[in-house]
C-alpha cells in the first residue's frame, strides 16, 4: 500500500506528502516507465521541470497509466533562462503542451534568479487567477529571497521546494516558511547518487530497529516533520519500497536524525548558482 497522506496548502488545495521526482531521469522510455509504474502502484504526485527535458515522457506515462488526470497532482517549474528572457507565459504554455494537459497542480519558480523572480512571480499570479494552475510556489528560495518576494507578491507562495535531508536539515528556513503558511517540500530527500546519507551509521541502525530500509527511515523523518518528499528512482522495487511508509518514528529517533545535520549541500547553493 502506497503512503497516501496529504497536506492542505494555504489555498486549500491538497498535495500528497509523497511524490515521485524525475530529476536526471533520461527519456528513451525510462521516465515514461517509471511514471507509469508509480501511478499504477498508487503514487498520485509527480514532480518534473522544463529543464529536466522529460515532461513529454511524464505526460505519456500519465496517459498510459490509466489513472485519471484529475486524480494526479502534477508539478513543473519555470526555468531560469525563461525568467531572464521574460518568457514565463510562453514557457508555461510549452510545458503544458509537452505534458499533454491544460493545467498543472503546482507551478514553481525553479531558482531565485536575481532581478527577475519578482516579475516572473507576477506572471504566475496571473496564470493562477486564470485557473490554469491550482497552486503556485517557489524552489530554492532562502529567507531573504522570500522576504523580497512577499513585499511585492499579491499571492503568498503555497510551497517552497528545497534541498533537505539529514545532512542539511534547514530548520530555520522551514520554521520561517511554516510561520508564513508556506509548505516545505524536500527535493533530494535521500541525497543524490553516491551520497553518504543512506549509509550513515545512525540511519542504518534505525533501519534495523524498525525493520525498514534506510530510505524509508529518511523519508519518514521528513514527513513526520510536515515536509513533503519527492524521492527519485527509476527502479520499480525502490519506487514501491519508498512508498511503503506506514510506520511512525519515535521522537528520540527523530532527534537522532536531526543531530546528523552538517549544513552540507549536495546540490547547488541558492546564494551562488551560475546557471
């Protein structure tokens, strides 16, 4: 049984706490098969982006899954170059076309592009008012980016999607977002390929204690703190396993995982990115 708990966003829209992320998934049928399989076993939340260059296969996977579009929570993102070129609306239309849908459930500003994220946000607000997007949000925004946006925004972002795992807990940012009514979503919740998180001694010990996989322990650590997770996998057994989260961590075990924080980024730093 796939974990199906949802979280209510600040506009009343319900988002599944667990989704399938497709970052760095190739096309050639790999993304399509992962999406189709995830939907068939019970996932109802998919997260892609225009820069991933796999929106077409995500759309085709949805179509082939047999699951109704309105039962799926679909997220995509506005890429940095499109913000810089003032192409927010055109890029959105292109994403819809590739995805084969006439709306998305969540549309995010992918990175806080200096001098451009506020004007891009205005376009997202307009598309939201046209009911072409069910919720709008941001990704990789630190507190000062959020403060600058909120001074100009008419609509408070529903979500801030950030890198978050036990080595980078981002507690202060999460507290700030929560205070503002903004849900937090963790990308790379298991680290990335070759990341040491799943072999951390504490994680391995807890996996033994609960008779679960290290990945399940780390995903549940996020969810029990109210953080949405979008783990990526192209392997059917891992997609299925990552969704089997019907257990609870004890408070002291959550604290043990909290103690692993090193403020260690695996992905790019929102304060200093060059793309």
